[in-house]
C-alpha cells in the first residue's frame, strides 16, 4: 500500500515530497480586479511548507469568466508580479504551487461582470435560484477562450508556479461544454458525446502543447472533474467514464475528482458496488495519478483514499488546522485541530470565501 509520506514523481518530472495536496478553495481575498493581495499570500503561506502541493482557488483566464468578487485573475500580463509573489509564498520547504485556471461560464451574473451578459456553450440557464440566461458563444469566441487558457498557462510558468490545474468541475465552463444540460449546440462543439468532448480535447491538447514547447522543466498540467450532475439531462457516471478514459490517454499529469465525500456512491444503479473514487481509479488503470478528495479530516481518511488513489487532497481541514499534514506525518494526529472558534479566524487568516466554505461544508466544526 502507498504511504502518505512517499514521494511521487509526475510524468513531466515534478516530484512531490508527500502525497498530500491542499485542494482548491475560494478565498475571495483578491483585489477587485483580480490582483493578488498580501493577505492572500499570507493565507496560502501559512498552509505551505509541510504539504506536498497547494492548488490555489480558481483564477479566471478572461474578464467575462469572472465568477465572483475577490477572485484571482490570470487574464493579463499585469497580474504576473502578484502571482509570482503568491507562488513564492507557497513554495517554501519544497511545497509545490499549482494555479487552478478557469472560466465561470453561466455560473456568474451580470452584476459581477458589470453589466455584461454571461456566456456559455448554449443559451440555457443553470438550475439554481436567480440564474441568468447566458449568451451562446460564437465559434470565434470558443477558439479565443482556448487561446486564453493557453496564455494563462504561459503566465503561470512566468510567475514561477509548478503547474496549472484545468478546472473542469463544479459546473464551470469546461464542464458546461461537456454537459448535455448546458450544451445544446448542433455544430462541431455540441450534440453527441464525442462532440461535447471536443472543447475539452482541444483545450487539453492546447495547454499541454504550450507547456511542452515552452522549455520549462518540471511543470505539470492536471485536470479536475465532477463525476455526476443532477440535472436532467446531465452528466452521468457513464459519461464520466468516457471522459476519464479519454483524459487518461492525454499528456496530462493527473486527474482530480471534485467530491464532498471520498466515500460517495453514484446515483446510477449500475455503479453501486463501489465508490465513485474506486470506479474512476479502476478506469484510469495506472495511466496517471488520481487525486481523491472529500471529507478528509483524519489519518484514517488519508489512508483510505490511498487505497483507491495516488494523492490526497485536503480542503476544509486545512482551514481549521494549517499544520494538519505535518501532524499526520509526524504521528501527532491526536493534536489535529477539528473545530473553529470565530475568535480564531484572524490567527488562521480565514475570511470571506474561506469562512463561507466552512459554513457551507463543515458547519458542525464552527463554534460560535
């Protein structure tokens, strides 16, 4: 069995000193225009040093991809100095820094975009309260979006990050192109499963080509995905198995499930015998590492994920205890902090998005 303190070397040469990664979480700590703040650097730096890698919260690759106020941006060269400061803050004592890049698509609104209508694969509103109907993207806008993901990757390299993660999860635009709910197109970008995969195919090929032709050493590319949608029609676990099979043959360095519970079982009657994590791991079949995530709060949780994955992503527990990984690896798991007093938010540098994350995902951990 894999041990959590074992190193892992990705196909592009980057080595993690242990199997733990901090999962991407919204902080809402950037300036109004997406520039990195000192508070943001300090927040990430506090949680670095012991853990193998930190994946940042989502950074938009173009202006109309902004999902919320206080969000990171990598949409222009002007953001590189701040991003470089963020990468340096994370990269202490061998921790690796990975920038998650995304576009919100229809999961934003005209208020956040200062009057601009959101865009998506098709003009179909999300099934959520007060969702705005997006404008369907023109063909030229789709190809431009892929180019902007490629430019964002170049900026991440220049800023000193060790990798990028393509945020193909949580119903944002990459997932919107794959979903039969949000993608009702009848052109080359939509229709059957293969056509709904085209955007992802071209995006992954474009970004990995940028990295491989840049000359940068030990810079990785990962991909995060959500396994199921509850809309009808929506992404099924069968669709996800198709996607995983395709991505596992791509020049990616890892796949990363987005789940709130690593023990989650599919809603499909055909996939009830094992967890989703186990099914996805079996489908990858050793072609690349898989990151498991969701509800990791103990050493036992960490070990359980390594039975069906190669890497462990820790979210809310890293907010509650920035030294969680160090305590687990040193055998002091009995001293892990599992609750948060609102009096401790300053000490833990928790505010805005991070506090909202805890209130939504782990409300029982907050002592008021």
